[in-house]
C-alpha cells in the first residue's frame, strides 16, 4: 500500500466530513417555509452550501480514484472513520454534544476499522 494512497484515503474522509459541517452551517441559514423555487435559490446562493457541494464533488472525484486503487470491501469500511471525524468536528465547530452513547458507538467503529485495516 503506497503512503500517498493511504494519505489520500484520509483526505477524502476529511473532505466528506468538512462538507457535512458546511451543509449543517448553511442549512441553519435557510428558511424552509418558503416556496420551492426561492428555497432552491436560497440554498444555491448560500456560501456554506456552495462550499459543501464543491468539497463533496472534489471528494467524489478522489473517491473514484481511490476505488481504482483499493478493494471496495476494504475502502468502504475504512471510510466509516468519517462518522468519527464528523462527530468530533461537530463538537468542535458546531458546539454539539457527544454523549457517552455516541462515544461507545465511535469506539465500536474504531474497533471495526482496526479489524478491516488488518485484513
């Protein structure tokens, strides 16, 4: 396994998590009670939503490269690290609370990723 490819896996995971945080910040600024067309315009002109879409598209292109380099049965479970990163990013940037239930779930994800990484 090449170091660069492993680094790109982590970059792709971070990109997906970053997009989710941007979507959360952007969605808080949108009035969802307005009609569909103004709602779409509001979403399409929101800087956070646009940034999230851009990062997500770049992450998708990177994902396509990665699945050409790794087995999907390895890569997809490793991508679940995004749940862990997103949980901590939500805590750090959005002030969300990480309960002990979530900590247990995050721990289980990490154990699962360790098993997959060893395969």
